[in-house]
C-alpha cells in the first residue's frame, strides 16, 4: 500500500501513479511544467542547463524522441527551436504507455515504440 500526499491519503485509498519529476500535484490533478507560463519560465534555466550537461556526455544531436504529442511536444519544440539542441524531434503519445501497460496491448505498444526508436537511428 502506498502512503503519503503524492500517492493518496493515509487511509490507504487507491490513487494516481507517482508524479514524474517534471510535474507536481495541484488540486488533485497532474500539474506539468507547461501548464503555467510563469512556471515554465522559472524552470527554463534548469531545463536548458541540464539538457546542455546531458548533451555534453556525447548524445546525438541529429534527432530526439519527445514523449507527448500535445503541449509537451509544443513546449519542447519551441525550446528546441530557440536553443538548437536537436536537428529533428520525433513524438510519441504517452497515454498509450499507460493504457498498453494495463492491457494486453503491451506488445503492440512496444513494437510501435521500437519502430520509432529505430527510425531515429
């Protein structure tokens, strides 16, 4: 049983999965870095700095896979246009991950994800 504010209440009631590092909880819903322009601008230096550090490890810069086809892709695409991190961005739906893992469609999802990653090579 999970406990704590991020995973539910102390009553042991079931709740949503843990938050990703780039989001938080607000009014019981995921609150992502792109949900508030002020939050995005506050986090922007941290995001840029860490991407530069990671790219400094020798990562390829010709293509990157972005998880999320909506606002995450839009915001990352805008950031990438300004900072010139990658030449090309590929997108992958994230809701499919949650659905596929919870159903019998996990193999289909993995096949599609593998195809996307192979296209990036």
